[in-house]
């Protein structure tokens, strides 16, 4: 029987400490029988991380600055203009390498060991695992929405319950079947709507929807989003206290996040 090949991939411009935790989470992944997994990163202006990469990579230094504060991170037009090219490089590697699935996992996520199992079991062309983020204004959001820039259409409470839900758009922890990219879908900007719908995830989703593909969100094993220094520090305190490699510790963290939501 032919093995299913999965490429885990992402552009990489990250705090070295956070990337180490991301990499440790990948090492804990449960890989189903008959599935092989490789990783590939596009390193962008963070060469100091290269010794920590356990997988293949290329270096593409765009020269742009990515600003992160203790409570937030700041995306600029300059940052966003580079992202489509970086993500498209990962797609090319997936296609050239003969992989069946492309799994883009942003490098500030800590994924549950069972994530790959549940995403493959969903058997969807495009499916993401949920993660929750609290904005600086206190509002919670996740990596899926129904319409336009970020309209969840009242679905956030529903998506907090374990399940598999059809959504309008998604990104950041997304498993995609090969046939989606063979249909010509990619992350390139769409010039005549880029001021209305902002960001490469939206451009990807628009292209995929026009090609006839649906989007799904799995919520059984939410990832942790360490997108600020404060969240990283909180995560490390819990990890050291709860022996984070234990799956039960992950469940405790999910309950903690649910209590705050």
C-alpha cells in the first residue's frame, strides 16, 4: 500500500525560544500507520534559528521588520506583501516532492499530539485545527470566520464545542490536499480586492472557493497560540508545572482557556 506523504511547512521568522517549543510539539505528533511526515521551512531573516531546525529549509531574507510586543504583534503592509511569495514556495516544495498533503503550521503554535490524526481522519480538501487568541482589547477570536475580513456570523460559541464545522475561510494550521494546488490555488495577492480583504490567508481562501473547494474547522484538539511574550511566559510556567509532554497536561490547558473564554 502506498504511504501517504505529508509535508509540514511554514515561513519561519520567529523568536528562537518559541520555535523550540513549536519544534518540540512537532516531535510529539502521533503519526498514523501508513503516513510519512517531513518538514520544510522558509527561513526569513532569522538565521540564528537554523541550528534548531529539525527538517529541511531554505533561506529567503526579505529584509522587512516584524514587530512583536509583550501584548500584541503588528502586521504591516510590507510584512503582508512578502507572505504570499514565502507561502507559495512551500506549496512548490510540496508539489515537487510528490506529497499528498500540505500542512501549514504557523511557528508560534503548540499543536496537540493528536492533531494530525484528527485532520487526516476528517478527509477534507481543506481543514484547519482551531486555536484561540485574545486580542489586546480583550476580545477572543479564532483562525476561522464565515464572511469577508473576519466575520464569524455568531459562530464563535459553537466552535468552542468539539466537532467539525464548515466555515467560510480559515488558515494558520491548515491541512490541504494536493489536488487543491493542482487546481491552481495559491496565496498570491488579488490586486483588485486587496484593500477590502487583507492578508494572504484571505487571498488563498477566495481562490480556493472560486475553484470549488470548501473549508472546514476541527475543534477537538485546539492548539496554543504563543504570539506574544506574555503568552510564551505563561505557557512555560504551565509546561514546567504540568510536565507538558503529557497529553493530560494539554487537556488541562484547554480547560483553562475555555474558562477564560
